[in-house]
C-alpha cells in the first residue's frame, strides 16, 4: 500500500474525476475511450466519505486498449485490487468484476478505520436487546440469514455492500419466500443496520429493497382497528382483571404508544396544569440513531386518567417507573420479555370479552395503536405531521402502513364533493338519468 500524492487531508478524502458507479459496471463502458480516456491517474468512483474505487486504464500499444486495473483509495492511501474483467472472465481473486472490486474496496475499511468494529450478528443482537415489539422481528431474520447467507453474520457492518445484501434478497426470492413475509422480515435487518450505522440508510434500503406486493387492496391484510365499543369493552375488562393492567391499557388507548414506550414512563412524566393533562412519552428504539438524543413526545391525555396515574404512583420517587404489574414489579423490568409477559395477561382479557380475533386477524396491544392512528386520520382534524409526531413515527411510515385508511378518507372526501352530493351543486341524479 502506498501513499498518494495529496497535499491536504481534505484533498485526500475528495474523489478525483469522480464518475457515476454505473459507468464502471460493464467492460464495454470501461473500454469506451470517450467515457474513460487513457490517463496516468485512475478514474474514480466515490463510494463513501474518504473511500473511492479507481479504474486505471491500460494501453500496452498505442490505440489498443488492454484490461484495466482496480485501485482502492481509503483516506488518501491507495492499494491495488486486481485486474478488471475487461478481457477475461472474473474469478474474484486476480480478475474482478466491478461488484467484486467494490466489495473488496469496502472490505479494506476494516483495516483503515479506527474505532470499535461490529458484525452484523452483533448489530442484530444489540438491536434485539433494545427493540420494541415482538422479538421474532429479529429472531426470524437471523434464522433466514443463517440458512441463506451465513457468511454475512460475521461481516463488519461498515464493510457490507449493496451487492451482498442484494444477493441475500435474491436467495430468499429463489426460496419462494412470499412478498409480504420478505418485506416484514427485512425491516428487522434494516432497523438493526440503521441503529448500528445510521449514516448509511440509503445503502441498507438499496441492498434490501422492498418487493412490490401485487395483491389487490382487498386481498392485503389490514391493521386491526377496533370500533369505539370494542375499545371501551377492552379497557373495562382490563380494569376488571387488575387495576395495574387497566392503567397501562388506558394509557395505550389514549396515546396510541407502543407498550414498550408506555412501560418506560416514570412518575415525573405525568403532568396536570390549567385543566389539561399530558404525558411525556419516552421515544422508541425504532428508526436508528442514539435513543438518548431523542426527545420525549408531549401527548395529551384526559385529566381523570392523569389523576388516576398520580394516585397509583403516590409515595414513589419521581424517577421510579410509573406503570407496575400486580406484584409491584415495573413492566419495564421485563425488558425484551415484555411482549410475552404483557401478552399473556392481555390474551386473558381479550378472551373474556370474545375479542381474540377480528376480521380474521389476531388482536394484540398494537390494535390500540392502529386504532388511534386510523381514527385521527379519519377525523380529518389532525394534520398528518402531527399524527406522526404524537405516535413517534414518520409520515412515510403512516402512508405506507395506513394507506387503506387514508384511501378510505380520500374516498369520503371525493364522494362529499361529487355533483349532487350535499351542497356540491349540479343537477340531481334523477334528472340526469331521466334525460
């Protein structure tokens, strides 16, 4: 490995004669003199900050283009990666395709970037320790990785490439994994990668791109949304089961939060002032980044619920967990087992009111979250950015997962604006059909 001739660190980390990666992918384009004129310095393709893949043209005789050479440049240092597959078939060692050279270039990062390294297995296990929701969202992807791409589990997340992830995606497709199962499974891997390396979201999204679900809107399973009577029955049944289960169900009913967020509420998160009440809901672990840097969300709740929460927490320190189980243990102390501990008691309550399933789908605590978001959409009173903020999610996620409710909302608006509907104007339908 030799040092390139750069005068400053800034110059060393900038691509030189940078070209789109698409122009490097095929021998035909690389041998095109218009795209890659012969020169002493390599043509560069920028891969990441301070990292570039170079293609050095070769002309053994004037006017005769030979096979080019791949070169890696990492933070100012250059090293050869082998011959390009311009004139002979790649073997992945001496002769490499663009994808192989790119993977090799990013693989060099492990020896050039300082700081702690993390494998994909470690990143996913770390995410599992802190994740919200069903632990199977991580255990299932891990199972498929072991079956179809075991080598990726030991790869440094900083060195993973789009091509490697795409190969895993292709393997799952060849194994006849359904579109809905794949799209659900990929979220666990992408979430773990975003948390481990938050600066590369586009790479993870491109490598594990979602597959298009060709089912009709009627064929797709919707989120379970409860009607007002069902929500009331659920809350009352939870209070009959125990005051402690009733309180957490009531909080979920009014806030639409995830159970793991509500479990991390502390006594000091309950506020009452000027006839209004609200909770400072802890942020979730979703979306990547450092959770410690995320701010709690101000979520309005009814004053009677806030008073009940304060009464239940009387005598406890402001930093103590707010919501407890029947034996005095905090729900938050269950950690990643919360889903199972909480789910068992909720299942008993749902069975007592014959609400274990609705529309062919199993009812879980997430039904209260789906109901909260959907009802806010359909009221037409709360802007989508506000709904996203209150529920600690994004507008994009709401559009993706609540499209059916949004479409129903739009359909209602269109019908209300149609000629002959209400005060929209136009001749009555009877007159039109009679004519």
